[in-house]
């Protein structure tokens, strides 16, 4: 790169929110000609979830995919074909991708046990990092990557994307604004009718961290956002009833969380649901002193009102993954802190670790016990 191009890039990545927002308001379906001011993006792990996120990156204006990495050659070739107009370099070793000079940001969507190691490597290279959830699957790994985010020059965003779109974002904002008074209780569930994904790692708790860390962190992130912190105590019961796995994994559990100050959560998670039952799927109901919110349903209920039901705002509209990816690039340009950041990512994993410990030991566990494991 010439000195002129380098200066131009630095200025571009340091521009303010208004300039970044203007770029993101452009069409997300028309690829402009390459510009020296494009954000150059790499991607590690372009399989199932990774391929979906890659497509979202490719729709973001002012971004070029310059490098791809996957140990599975067919995944790598499929991804390269999808973004062929960007002419990315292909790698099978993630450290070789990180050593590639033509990168400003790196996305990671690998098995969960690799998240902390790879995230730390990207952050230490000085790049921006978008890391799929969970942030880590042990307390020691979580402490290590969290420490790396605090020293990093680049932006760090975690892939808990639900909070970026409607109905989740406006529903959570309604509750945290105090409009309905104090949130007291959350009743939530995620009941999957299908089998575990047979992708070679999800069904192995050594790699995935079990379902409470690979999947339920989405709900844990919402609970923490609504109740303003992490739980003080957790109790859980469950096991493995129907779904086979490489090592024992939970295909059902029920979890109780005590956030203190008379704020509690009751949550059920399963992979044994029967198709086409109306109460299955997933949802979060929040009961407050002056009303309730059906978060996934996008409804607000006022406790004392003849017209007691209203819809949450339909904004921000659009696919939550696309919204999260676009906002990541906005943060890269403006230096803003992402909505799904290291603090929220850490908090969601802590709930998952409390849940896993409570299930393993069959007792109430405390926040202090889990923190001490790091």
C-alpha cells in the first residue's frame, strides 16, 4: 500500500458516527467498485453459521472480504465462490490468516472451544474482532479473552445478535427505561423440536460447552440486559433423555436464577419438543410492577389500563444478523462501543457456567463459586 492509501484508510476508520452511518444507509445489495477506504475483512470458520454471517458481510457497503480460513476445503471453496468478486486469499491455518497484512477486521465462527484462543490472537494483532458466541466455555478462558479486550486497540463485538433488531431491542429498551416499573420476574423457554446438529462439534460438549453455552447464551444475554447484571445464585435440573451425543450433553433442563433485589428468572431449555405445538419455540415474558412485556412476541401489556396492550416499535427492521454485522462496521469506523460487547458477552457466559455447574452438581451454586474457577 502507498503512504497516501494508508493515510486515507486511517482517516476513514477514524471518522465519526455520522459519516459511518451515512455509509451504512447506502444500498446493501449493490456492490460498489473497490475503494482504498474499504474495510478489509477476514473470516475464520466459514461453515454453517459462518457462511450465513459471511453473506451478511458481503452485503455491507464499504467492506471487502480479503481473506478466508477453514480447515474444511469444501467449506472454504463454497465461501470463496460466494464472495468471488472480492478475490479473497484462502488459508487453512488461522494464524496464517492473521499474519496476512491486508486485514482491518476478522470474524470468527469456529467451534466454541476455539473462540477464546482465536479471539485473543486477533485482538493482539491489532485488528477489530467479531466473535461468534459464546465468548469462551471456561472461566479461565473467559478471563483471558476479557483481559485481551480491555487492552485491545480494535473494536470487539460478540455474536449475540438478537438485541440488534425488533422486537428484542425495543422491548428491552421499554423495560430498562422504567416505563413499566421495576422488572420482577422473567418466564422464558427455548424448546427445539429437532435433533442436535450433526456437524461434528456441536454434539461434543468438550467443543461446544454443552447447549447452555452454545445456544442458551442468547437468552442469558437478554435476561442480563433486562435485569441489569448477572445472577447471584442458580439452581438447575435436567439431563439427557432422547438425543444421542459424542459425550453426555443436556437435551433438557430447567433453570432458576436469582438476581437479587427480588428479581428472578425461570427458564426451560430442551431438544425434545414435538413439532407443531404452539407453546414451543422460544420466548421471554417479563413481568414488571406496572405491566408485562412479551419480548419475542413484541407486545407490551399495561397493568391498569382499559387499552392495556400495545406493540413494541418495529424498528430497527431487518434481519438481526445483518443489523449486527452492519453495526459492527459502523463501530469500526466511528470507534463506538458495540451493543454486544465484551462486558455483555462475559456476563452471558457467566450465566451459562453457573447453569452448567448447577446441573453437574445438583445444587444451588453462587456467582462467587463460578468466578473463583478462573
